[in-house]
C-alpha cells in the first residue's frame, strides 16, 4: 500500500509538472537555500493569482521532463537547469512583477555556523550593551574594546565575515551576543526559461524606457559615424537636410533673395520683438511702428540729399 501510494503521488506530480510547463511556458528558476516552510507558505500566498510555485526532488523533475522531451524538445534546456536546491515559479502574470514579489519577500536571519555568507559583515564601533565580564571573549577574537559607562564598547569597526566565506563558530557566537542578524534569506531568482529560451534574471530589469534609450543611442552613434565618414545613410539623412538648409539660409541671409522656408527666419531677424507677442503683446505692438519708421528714414535722407544737390546747380 505504501509503495502504491508513492507511485500514485509520483504520477500526480509528473502530471502536474507537465501541465504547468505546457500551460505557463515562462518559468523563473529559483534557489531555495535557507528558506523555511513558513516563509515558503508566505511567498505562495503573496504570489496567488500571479504565479504558481512548484518544488520537488531534482531526480523526479528530470525524469518527468525527459519523458516529455519527445513532445517538447525545447525542454532539454530546462532539464539542464535542474541542479542544486532549486524550484520552479510558473508565471501567470508579468514575470517582472512576479520577480519583484519574490525579491521583496525576505526575512532577517542570524549568522549560523557553517552557512556561506551571502554578504560581508562588519560590526560597527560603539557600545555593545555587554557587561565588562565579557571582555575576555572580545580579547580572544582580537577585537579592541574599552569600558565605557559600565559596558564594553568596541573601539573601531571590525570586519567579521567576508562574502562567500563559511561562518565559523566564534563569528556566529559574536554576532549572537551582539544580537546582530546580518543575513536575509528568501527565494533567489537566477534564471528565466521562456518557451525554450534561457536568459539571466537581470534581463527582467530592462524596461521599455531602457530599450528606447539604448535604441536612440545606437541611432545617434550610427548617424555620427555616417556623418564623419561622409557616407549618407537613412539615419544621417535628417542631419544632412538640416545642415543643407542651414547653409542655404546663411548664404542668402544678407541678400534680397528669399524662399518660403526661410521667410520666418528673416522676419525674426528683422523684428525680434514681434515673436515675443505671446508673452508681451503690448511690447510687440509698439515695436512694429518703430520698425516701420526706421525703414522710412533712409528714403527721407535720400530726398534731402537730392534737394540739396539740385540747389547747388541753381
């Protein structure tokens, strides 16, 4: 009966795994080191409606996937990811949102002996709250201390644990005495499987704005290269047209010749005040008669010079 029950549960697990793989092809592969059952239950609750978490023995997962490879050859890539203490998170909603929920669900944890430190740990200088009878413990660890106001005070910051090292018994005891919980554990998203494609989880941090900025940077670089080499391309064409228009305007600006596209430029140079009418309409209105008066002054001077010239011959 026991063997029969195990076989039934195994078959049910295989069926559930294959159903999820076929239904939700976007899967987050997560590492579940140092994650307790209570924390896992909390993560499942927060992901309800967004994703489905499935854990299991690696041998069972590989067996189920390999049996289905003939129907889905792309599962070969997923089988290669089944190693160490991992689990699957089948994304119902947006994978980025699912990942954020997982990353935000971490709990503080003490430094236990034998655990690989995920981060470096430094004990800050200052009072420890311990009585002077504990001085020998700090001396054994070569930590400089002094007695201040009836308690032990650490003189300078002390690097206790380096990232990647295993926590020793003395390091764990020290942090426990100081009531320091330096680590935080939770599911760690490392890889994404998306319908046969496998990529790093960091790709999920790339937003539409990031893609647009990178695309525009590439376009600008291509245009700069095209302009620098004098080889016209589609991306450099707008720059060439603007440059050509600027050259045409500069060439005929001081002449009487004009064309439709530069009429507004000439008007602005002749009467800049008129373009400030939206902000100061009164100033623009008063500037127009003044400009007209200035245009008429040369004609009056020419007439006076003509009259004066005629009077000489009289």
